[in-house]
């Protein structure tokens, strides 16, 4: 600390006698690899280049403190890297920093100097620059997008890496045009996304959007307009702000735009502009007496002294904007003070003169003569500027790429081959580096992902301070309690900040702030203005949140529902399905006719198509394949039984009754052909009878078999013989007939009392008209199944507890599983049918019918067919009829057998 104090004292003594500093000589340092730098150390007072007839350089006379601080941040980073041993051990970085004057004609001179051959000032022309070694390895800067668009193409041709610390225009992300451009700030696309998110957060959908009349402003305004429209934010007024030297027409256009904004209900203005253009706009706004607005600022002017120190800015309203977030550099302030102190030390200046005998000012002009006549107070206000870290990080990105190229490690850099810029560029893509402990990475477009802080201008004295009220890292995090709206909150403030009508201004004319038109009052005194600003201080209660809302343009299929008195302010209402928007002037949706349909937000209706279970649908085709399989098995079993009609197996199965049962299964199976296709009255009436009557005939024959098995196994032999005689011959057929008559009676009652009919339903399907068989009574539909359910229950009860006899065919097991298949099929049918769309219920009925028939075939008849075809030796009376040697009854056999034998042997 004592050394710094002595240096500060020397600086003060030097300044006391008027001795200039040698700060401009600190902008160059020799090294093994040199970095070029482009910084706005000065600005030109008169930048109107339209009348320029000779390729001379404009005069840059105004000192720019931020530009000098950015340059010193680069100097600090280089010195840190040279002192450390982590990145480039054994190597020394140098730098050569030049002024751009914020003008491209000035920036091109040092750019050409950077391209000069190492050790000379000449730019050589070659067919191939692969082996060319320019003076610099990479370039840091420039700050503005306008300059970067010029230098980026120039350095891109030679593939010299260029890392900007402030150029944010999205055009620079184009790798085809700018192949060697990188930046340590995010693209404007991210900043625009943050702006739109801010507008959406406050529900501001009725805004004005202005941009500076340069590449930065036009591109930013274009990005904002497209993204705002995407999110339904309506831009009421849009225009370009001229730069400081504007024509009379440009001035008139700007004044007209301000008048329209002032007279409209717009309360939010998005200003994407450079600092000079923003100052020009606010100068016009103050003269015109623009009413206070909410200004959403771009990063370029949010912290600019050109705008902050403009007299009368306090009456412009609330200023919000996003500022790039970087790592804190608390040591930077002391480093700047040290540089200024050293610049006032004659011994240090003499050593710099000895090391750098010439700064080549005869080629590029003075680097920064104003830098040699400054005091610490000239730069203290800009010390916390955010982009100092961006310039600092740019140096570390190049150093990390050089570290990777030279394969450096803790002991040194093994590769001593001279690195050329295009070789360094290969290691810049997707590079990860850590300036000041903050991890950063270049993506494929040369951008970095950095967060933003939402800043609010807080007025104190004559210059505002910035307060962090939120952040943006892909999504907005807002601290509403910290926001104080700079709008009228007291009587004094309301009077001072009331709107006034713009008067006619002569081009270039300056005049003091006039009182509101028609007020008749005198101009406010400085004391009144200060009192009004104090009433809006952060300690004052927050004003009501500004409202700037309107509606986006309605899209196709939406009608306008007007609100308020503005023709462009309305609610957009979607035309729902079944309605449409017939013309652009419609205020209500038109309903479609019954035979037509429309989707949501439609412009016309479409004819409905008929919908029924068509033959070509995939589900129907699968069911037809299942039908072919089932019907083929049933007919094959019938033919096989007829062929072996006198065999014990067929006789044990009922003989002719087995033929009748298989025929009924075939008819029930074929009845599913009534369900596909367009329904007709005949098919609707015939569907249930043709399904259930044949099924009743089959189940009744199976019940007779079950009764026979039950009697033989569970009743005494005398009783079984007596009852067995009553269930043979015509009496058995009488049982089958009575069962079918009962089912026929139920079907007749169903068809007469609740006949199904063909209906056309226009409402159940959104785009089609459903043609189906409508069932009037689900109770009658269920009662049709009663007869078959009772027969299946009797069959199941008669065989479930029957124990098998050793050495005999187990018919009871087949009947038990057949009934289980029946119950599982039709019990599952109920919930499946109820929860299936009405258009596909016929397919459910088809599937249930086929599965029921297939279950009976697979458990009762197919095993017997297997024995007939592949095990004919078992087709004997002893195995099927229970006959024993000497038993002449034909059915006999023991009925008892081993009582401990299980029925599933």
C-alpha cells in the first residue's frame, strides 16, 4: 500500500507541474506472441462522413473512459498470464492496442497493421497465406457491432481469430461469413429473448419499438419484431432513430414518430440503439415533452454516460434493461490506479521509451493523446463497467487456445513450432476457458452462454444509478419488490412530467425544456426538478405498475371481439369445431350445417363421410381370418364325425346330436358376417337371433352330455340306468327343441318389443356421420343371453365336481373348460363393449362370438378329432362307452372306479 501511495503522490506532483502522462505507451508490450487490440479510446465530435472526398482520418478529440478501461483490462489479463505458470509457462504474451474512434474508417488502419508481416509495416500479397506470419496472433475487439461487421470479414479472410468483448449483433454468428469471429458476450438474440420475456412478465402487449439507424439497431429491431409477433406482442409504432448527424427529413420523421407515440395509449417503448442514437432520440423527446414511458433499453446505451448525463432525462420515465453478468473483478480498480500512477512516474516512462522506441504513429496516427492528460476522476465512474470483464475474458480465451495448440503442461510447452493464426483458430472452436474462475465456452457459432442482470435506473442527484431487479438465464427471475416505477407519484411530479405537444423544431436547434402546452405556467426551476426527482427516489412508495396492453392480430379461424375504443384492441376468439369464420370482417363464428363439419379455427366446412365398420378395416380383416379358422375347424370336425359316425367316440359324444351341435357352431360362426359393412334393417334384425339360436342348440346338446356324465358318476347305478333311458332318443331331441323354443321366444320378444334399427348419428363423431344398429333397450339385449347362460351354468355344475374314471375318456373336463371359455368370453364382453366407441362395437360382438365358438371347439371337439386321426387305437367301447368284457349294454362299464382318482388325471 505504501508503494501505491508513493506512486499516487508522484502522479499528483507530475500533474501539478503540467507534465503529461505516458499512459499511451502502456498500450503496447513485446512478447513471443502478440495480441492486437481495437478499443474506442476516443470518439469523433463530427462523424458526418457523407461529404468525405479523400481517404483521410476523421479527427477524434473526445476521450472515452470505458474504452481505456477495456484496454487496461486486456493489459491486466496479459500480465496475469505472463506472471502465472498455468497457461503458457516459459512463454510471454504481448499486446498492441489501438484506438478505433468508434469509426470503421479508423479501425481499418490498425487492422491492416495487424496483417502486416511480422517485423515490418508492409502487408504482403500472396496466393497462399498458409505460411504467412502476421504481426499478431489474434485480435481482441472491436467493441461495437458496426465495426465488427467490417473487421470480421477482413480477418475472416485470413482466418485470424478475432474475439470481441462487446459486438452482439446476431449476424456475427454466421460461420460462413465470419469464420474466425468469437465473442465473450451473448448474441443479441439472447438479449431480445430476455426483453420479450420481460414484456410478457408484465403483460405489456402494446408497445412501440425503435432502433438506431445502423446495423446494430436495424438487426436488433428485426429480431425483436419477429420474436414479439411470435409471442403475441403488438407493436403499435416502429421506426428507426437517426444518428447524431441526421437530415431534416430524418428529424421530421423522428418527431412525427414521437408525436404518434405520445398521442397513443402506448406506455412501453423498446429502444434497441447505440448510445449516440439513444441520446439523439431523448434530446428530441425532451424538447417535445414526451410523457413518461417505460423504456426497455438495449445493452449498448443502458449504462452510457452519453444518455445518463443528458439534462432532462429524469422526466423520461422508467428505464429497464439487461446487462451482461460477468465475474467480479475487485482488484481491477487498484490496478487502474497503479497504471495511472506508473504513467506519471518519469523513470517508468523512460524505461517504456527505451523498450519501445517507436509506436509507429507515423503510420496509424497517435494512439491516444487524450489518455496522457487524464486524472483518476476521469475514469472512476466507469470502473465497475460490466464489459471490462468481457475484454479480460477475451484474452484468456486466446491464451487457453494457444495452451492447447502448443500442448502445454505444468513444466512447459513442448511444441516450439511457431503457431500461425489459422492453427490457433482450430483450437478456438468449442473452446472451454476459465477467466477469473468463471467457466465459459464458445459454442459452434462462437458465442458464449452468459446470464443477464435486469437493471433499473434509480435517480439520485443528477445521474441515475443502476439497481439489479432481476436476472435472465434462459428464463426471467424478477424481483418485483425492488422495482420503483419512475412515474408521477406526487403533485409536483405529476405537474412536471405531464405530456406536452411537440412543436416544430429547426434542424440542429437547441432550446430549453418548455412547460406543457396550454398550461400557461413558467418553466420549472432547477429546485423544482430536483424536488420532483427526490419524490421518485428509491425510498418513495412504489407507483402503480404501468399498463400497456392490447391484442395481437387475430389468426386464421379467429374472430375479433372488440374491447374499448381502439380498432386494433380486441380479444381473439377461436371458432370452435363445428363452426367457421366465413369472412375477415366476421365478429361471430358461423355454425356448420348438420351434414358438414369443421376443425377448430376453420375457414370453411367440409362434408361428412359415412362411418361404419367397413370390410377393409384392419380389425375386420383380422376377425375375418379368425372366422375362416374357426369355421374351417367346425366344418372339418363335422365331416370327421360324420365319417366315423358308428365309432364309439362319436356315439359317446351323442351321435346325431354331435352332428347337430357342430352344425349349430358353424351357423353361429357364420353369423358374424352380418356385422361388417353398412348396416341395413334386415341385418340389424338378424344379428342377435342368428347368433344366439344356434348357440342355444349347441349348448343344449352339451347339457345332455353333462347330465349323462353326472348321473353315471354321482347317482346310484339303478337310478342312473332309469334316468338314462328317459334322456335317450326322441326325448333328448325334445330337450333341445324346448331350449331353442325358449331362446326363440326371447328373440321374438326382443325383435317385436325393442326392434333394433338403422340410425344416423351426426354428433358422436367430429368429422364423420355414424351409421349403426341402434339398440333401444339394453335390458332386452341382455335377456337374450339368459337361455344360453342358464344352459352353460347347468353344464358347468353337472361336470365341475365329476371325478374321472380310470381308463376312460374324461368328457367332463372338456365340458368344464368349454363352459369356462363361454363365461370368460361373455363376462369380458360386457365392460369391453360398454367402454368401446360405438363405431367399433360391432367388432367387439364379432370377436366375442368367434372366441366363444372357438373355445367350445377347442375344448370339446378338437381333442376328439385328434384321437380319431392320430390315436385311433383308443377309439374303443372300453375307453369311451365304459363297456367291459361280457358287458352287452353298450354304455356300461363301472361308474365308480377308484374314488381317490382326481378328475384331471
